[in-house]
C-alpha cells in the first residue's frame, strides 16, 4: 500500500469491506533491529563509513533526529484521521456483527420453517408502513450515490437492508431480535472508503512521498526511519516489548518530545493499516 503526502491511497484496504488484514509494522522487526543497531553505532561514531564510489558522498544513516521526526510527522498527520476511523469502526464491529447475525439467522430459520408468508401480517399497518418507507429509500439511495454524498449513501444502504429484514420478520411471525443498524463509526469508515475510491490511483511502484516533503532524507532513509519511529510508538503503547528495538539517548529524547504527536499514529501502526514493506522506498530490502 502506498501513501500520499495528504491522504492515504490504501486502495486494497479501502476496497475491502473487512477490517485491514495487512501485516503490522512489527513484521519488519528483524530488519529494523539491524537498522537500529547501525543507527546507534553511527550516532556513537563506532562504525566506519562503508566504501562508496563517490568519495565526497555522505554515508546514509537511519538515526532519528528532531528534524527528521518533524518531516515524517508532517507527512503522516493526514493519515492519522483515516487510522482513527479504522480503529473506531473496529471497536464496534464485533458487537454489531454479532447482533446482525443473531437477527438474520433467526429470520432465515423462521422463513425456512413453513416457508409460507403470513398474508394477514402483510396487510397489517406496521408492515405497510415499513414497506412504504423501504420503497421511498431506493430513489434517495440512487440520488446520493450519483451525487457522491457517500455518508448519506452508506446510511441509506444500511437502512434499506434493515427495512427488508424487518418486513421478512413480519412475514414469518417470529420473536427474533431486532435487526441492528450499523454504528456511526462503521458508516463513517465505509463512506471514507467510497471517497477514496474516487481518487485517482497511481502505479504501486511510484514513491508517493515527494522529495520536498522528505526533509532532505533519501527515500530509503524516510521509510526506514519511519519504521523505527513506528516501533518506538508501539513499544511505548505496550504493543511490543522494549527489546523490540534499541534507541540512543538522543533518539529517545527526540521521540519523547513528540510523544503526543506519535501517539495519534498508534492505530495506524498497531492495526496494520499500512503495508509498510510494499512502499516503494523500502520494498526492496
């Protein structure tokens, strides 16, 4: 998955209606440990520069500094909003899915019993009211989609499903639990996914963080320092053990100073929303 300087272009994630199944940043742990060790040696002056063809070229390092943190945080900040939506939806999805399954399983079981709709129930004022409301949703649903009012569209689509299940419940008399509506957090995430689908896509081989947004870092530096920053954040949150990565005192000072900002990216790193290894700047490790 790639990212933009202003938004997350996570096409694979946004097209899938399930929660993101990408591997978390910790999947790169083995390589990151070596990067961390190299960074500490560099900072301590304990590692000789590797031979380079151009004797005037500076050696690339992966040391975390205040300036580099500032550049990376600036690029990732817009993505924190998307990450929080993923986390919010995930927090309520289990309860919603359990309630929806219980209701629909019950209705399906009732329908498969006699298989004969209750005509008297279908003539009841309640059934007619629900059917009329369901009929009115269809044109509004189409209009919202055409106008790209995606928050309205996903809410109406959910309403349509609930109304259909309610009429089915009345058709086959039963005491099934009420069909739940999707929580607002899930609707917000689905709307965001529709909006992202409208954005132009780019080749997965293109680096999505432009040079002027990398604060003087090479693509490899930006990606790998970002990875180490993610590990530090996960360690502070208790998601990873302290032994997962090493940081110099200077790095810890710089990271601690931006701890409040980094904490916002917790859902981004922890949930595996970002497929870091597939980014153009680090996928060739």
